[in-house]
C-alpha cells in the first residue's frame, strides 16, 4: 500500500512536469523563433547597408534609456538568472521584453555579442512568470526557471540535448539539478520541435577532415586544450576587467555606452573590416572550412569586451565560439593537424573553459559536428575544463567540487 502511494505521487509529479515542460517548450519555441528571425533580419540589413554601423551610438543610448525608464538600473543579466536558481534573487517581469529588444538593437547596430545571454534571461524570466502565475512553491518555481532556460537555449541554438543539460549544470559546478531533468528534457525537445516548424533548422557544421585518433594527433589535441584553457582565462579576464574599467571611468551609463560605441567604430576603422561586428557567423564557418587570419581571435576578444563592458546586451558564448574556432583553425595550420577539426575542437574548448560545463559541451559537440568528432572533443574539453581553473563568464556561478582533487569546495567564479 505504501509503495503504491509513492508510485501514484511520483506519477502525478511526472504528469505535472510533462505538462509544464511542454507548455514552456511551446512558449519558448515561439518566442525563440521570433527572436532569431529578428536577429537574422537585423544582421542581414546591416550587412547589406554598412552605414547602419554608424547607428551604434544611437542604439546604445536607446538600450540604456529602455533600462532606465523600466527602473532596471543595476541589471545583472544572466547572473541574476543563475542567482534566482538558488532563490537569492527575484527575476523582474520586464526582463524578458527588455533583453529581447535590446539584444536585437545590439545585433542590428553591430555590437559584438551573442544570443545565449538573451536565451537564458528570456527562458528564466518566462519560467519564473509561469511559476508565479500558477502559484507554485518556490522550489518548483526554480525548476521552471531551469526548464525555461533549457527551452530558450534549445529554440535559439537548436541543440536540444545540450540545452537540457546546460541549464542543470551551469549554476552549481559539480552538483547538477537532477530534479529538473524531466521538465528540462520535455521543454527543450518541445521548444526545438516548435522552432523547427517555424523555420529554424538544427545547428550543424561540416568538418572537412577528421583524421584517425593516433597518439600523435591525440597529443596535438591535448596541446590545443592547454592553449585554449589559457585563451579562455584571458577572455574572461578581459571581459571582467574591461567592464570594471569602463564603469569606473564612466559612471554615467549613457556616457559609458557612447564611449564603447565610438571605440568599436574606431576599431572597425583600424582593422578595415566589418567581420568583427555582430555575431561573426561567416568567420566561424570560414574557420570550420580551414580559413582564418592569425589575429582574428584576439580582435574578437577585444570587440566583445568593449561591447559587453560598455553596456550593450547579448551574450559572450557565441563570441567564444568565434574565438575558439579561429584560434583552433590557426593552431591546426601551424601544428599540421586538420584545421577544420581543430576549429571545431577549439570551439568546444573555449565554450567549456568559459562556462565550466563539460557535459553540456560534450553534447553540443555531438550535435554540432557529429559523433566522429566526439573523441577529439572529449579530450580537448577535459583538458580545458581542468586548466581553466575557477575562471568563467558568470560571477554567480558556484563551484561545489574542486577541479583538482576529490573534495568539496565553495568557490565563486574569479573576476
């Protein structure tokens, strides 16, 4: 009798999370598809009309104004979402529309940012609103925040398996939120299916040459992981230091974002190219095809640090893909190992190094590049995860277990 009662309670719980996960998946599939289509339209318009880059200062002022009039003066973005998982922060209802609009402005005007910041904030905010709307308990609302993050990440990046794992892994490194597995899985797969019906294909890159995993190739991949760990530390440090420097030198957010906009335009003139504005998808595809310029990863780091540090909205993960792909391609050209494969491995090493999410990274590698690349990616991910230490993109991220010993720790991400 006692066992039958437990089974019934667990079945009711399963049914509840399937319903909520599917509902969140449909909502975020619709929102995510609209968001990506708007990003693509804005990017296409800017690329066909280069003069749009000159609107960066105006776009920046508009973003600051939007956050000021909605009283989000101290917006912490994705860090606020991660903190809310531990019930340390409430997600404001206006977070979803604000990040939606401001990220589109950033991309249309040419800011060097990604989409995952918007995905995590959109999903977390809508998941929180859904939990409040149904008057769920706080611990259940936190699970819906995770499911919303999974759904948004899945819809926008079209990597549904990795999206479900990433949301559970990113908040507390070493202690995944397994209680959210069912809603995250259902929400992620439903959002991916919904986005596909609205014209967003699954993400995939074709790696041109995948050699046999010999001892020599393995050692080169390990060396790539070592170097990428260093690049990921440098990237995270540059992001945080630039943000702190700009905040100190320009306390007024309007003046700060204007300064960042003019710095970006000046950098564009110095390098005489528009390749480093926006997402940089063309450069990522070029690196996977085995083509890059040696300084691409360094310049993208600088563009992204100024963009995010100045107050433009978006994320840092897609820029980390750019940096990892171009650095990996360069390494492959020098080391005599398939530049295409090294670009793919570099993408994964940088992603793991800046997010500290090795499991999600491994799933992303399988979804983006296919299973043939997974052994190489596993090696580079493991090395990058270990050597990147306690650095990362998100200051609210906690490390529950040491990277270097089988022992619990309680570190926050280094700034």
